[in-house]
C-alpha cells in the first residue's frame, strides 16, 4: 500500500505536524494514517477512504485532510468519518470546470452551497464540521474567511425527515395497506420456498423493532431469549457513543409467531455448525457467493457478521423483485428499503398515541429533536390515503386465499403424510389439508395456514373453535396493539372460511351445488 507525504505545515507559524506511524480508532482498531487508503471494518460498518482519488492541485496540502479526519477516526463513529470524507469528495466533484483546488475559500464554499439542490443543503452543515475542525487544528488548506463565512451562514440540517412528514411513497413510511401487503407477500414467498428463511426473519424483526439495519447486522444468536411463553429480542443499540454497538441493548417483545420463526432460524443455523456467539445473519448465509475477502480476524467480536451495507443490499435485492403493487405509485411495486420499516414503526407509534419520549426511546434516539416529524403529518391525510388505497387493493386485502373442499377425499393429496392440519389446542379433528403436504413450511400450524394459498379447509371442520382461540390470544396482548394485531390477518381469514362454509352449507340445504 502506498503512502503520501507524512507532514502538514502551518505556513503562519512554520510548525510542522507529523502524521503518526500508527493510530487507533475509538473501538481499538489499528491503522496507518500515512497510507493513501484507509480501510478497515468496525462492527457492522466498513470504511474505505481512498485519498488518491481526492482530486486537488499538487500544491494542496492533502495531509491536512488526513490530519483532520484522523481526529474524527480516533473519537467518532465509522459512519461519521465516512460522511465527512464523502461530503468533501462531493464538494470537489461539484467544482465542474474549475481550476484544481489550491486552498478552500469562502467563495468556494458559497459556490458549492449555490449548486446544491434543496434536498442536498444539509451537506453544507457536514462540510462545516470538517472545515471548522481543520482550521482549529491550525492546518493549512482552508482560508480563515471560509470558517467565518460558515459560522455566519445558516446551515440546514439533514432533510431526511421530509420523507416521513410528507408520507413520501418512495422513501417515507408505508401506508397501512402497504404494510399489510408486504407482510403477506414475504410470508407467502417464504412459505412457497421462493425466499430464504433469513429474509422472513429480518422482515418480521424490521416490523417489530424499528431498528437501523446496522443494529440487525450486529445481532447474535444469543440475543433471542425465550421466557416461558414469551420471546424477547435484545437489539444492540447504535449511535450511543459506546466503543461498539454491542455494549448496550434494548429489549423488544416478539409475537409468538415471530418468536418461533426466529427460533427455527437459530436451530437451522446451529445445525450448520453455528454457536450462540454466531451472528443471527451470517455473511455466509446472506451473501450467496460469500464475502470476496475476509474483513475480520477470528478474535473480532463481529467475526462472520455482515456489514450494514451487505445486509441491506442482500435484503433489498431479494424483497424488491417480489414487492406488491401500491396505488400511490400507479400500481407500481412498493419500493422496499430497511429505513422505511423504521419510519413506519415510528409513525405507527405516534398514531397509537405514544409520547415523544416513548418514541425516542423505542427508536434509540438520545433526545427528542428527531421525533417531532412523526407528529407533523395530518391524521386526515393518512386517513384519506388509506381510504383511496383500500378499495383499489381489495383483492390483495383478502386474507383467505386457499380453496374450500368438502372433506379430505376432495383434497389435493387425500390423506398423504403431512397433509392433514390439526389444531390440537382446540380439537383433535383436522381443520383442513395442505396442498403441498407441509413440505418446506416453517410457519406455525394452523394459524399461518388460513392465510396461505395452499390451504384447503374442510367444510365441516371446527373453524369456529380456531377463531375463538385466536381471539382469546389477541385479548392477552391488548396492552400492546402492535403485538395484538399480529394475527389479525389470520382472524380475518378464519372468518372468511367460516362465511364460505356457511354459504356452502346453505346451498347444500337448498339443493344447490356445494
């Protein structure tokens, strides 16, 4: 690996500042500041800064940039260092047609700010953080009038809250209809063997916890705890200023169905040789071709974990091709990204009446300044959106998608092993048959069966007893509306089956065809 010149000189004092031979990040990772490429993996984050691609004049003190970023590398998170380097590169990239940069002036920064689009104005604030520290270190390359200009100028914050505030159909929270459609689609695809189990698990956890994708990338097998009839996931916390994300955790209750799915995923991992200290989403499982290079040593706490970007990319690449349509985009597929689940989580909490403090705590915010956006959209707007969508998506909203049959004799497999579906909690009598003999299905019988297109309910089966059990289970969770609503699709599906049975029996009594 090549190295650049290892000194920076303050021309006003003649003082020469030397880059150290080695340095350590906040989490203790050793690196060489001299190198033209800084490259390391820290927790769920991968850093790659190529100073050779910093396009400046030969007289520009490139090492001043290194010295400044070195301070942040030793004290701040990896993502913060990446953002600072990226905004400097963006600053250079917008100097289209200008002479190579020799020194950063107030006019240069002013021109940069003028070229930014409204949704990019926040970059000026990030550039300000870098340049103010640059000047404070008495390094050459930034003119004093530049930092004074930045202090006097209003610097817009990151406008990412706009997507939540406006309920943006591409980047904002999902509507209720979209939320339900994604949930059903991923479940159906997993049940049909079209997506791997880890996709179904991650989708459920994204809905249940509202975390950042880096937090899910930090999860380990041991983070699932089964407490009698309850499942609890301990989600590693991000942006806490701790040395890494697995220092502090926040517990989230999981529904029994989600908890069992995560448990089955863990049991499958253990059957492949993973232990309790293994990642919940190993890179060898998520990345179908495996990692191109080993980024961590065996002793690394995050050995075998996906990076944040790898997990996000793997999820998006699998889920988006099966995404259901949305009326908000003229029935184009719903754009699915991990951040939209987080925005949906916060929005739903606000709509359920949670306080700002509760939402901030649930989302892992250190203060309340970032949660106002969840309260700013008019409930009437949300109501109108859902009213407009629901009639259009009625076919998708139908919970029961199977085929009613008179009895086992009329089922697809007529009593083949694994085809009978029984809910022993209510009766020994079968409620129906599986059109796929239960092969490769990881869902809980018969709750998930009622919403599966392979389900063949029998006409005279004890469906009413199943409905009463599901309703009783819902009442036990009525203190937490999100958990209580987990089986609402199944409840609707059982009611639809009961209604179809009643219609068939009425036709039978009246002499019509069943």
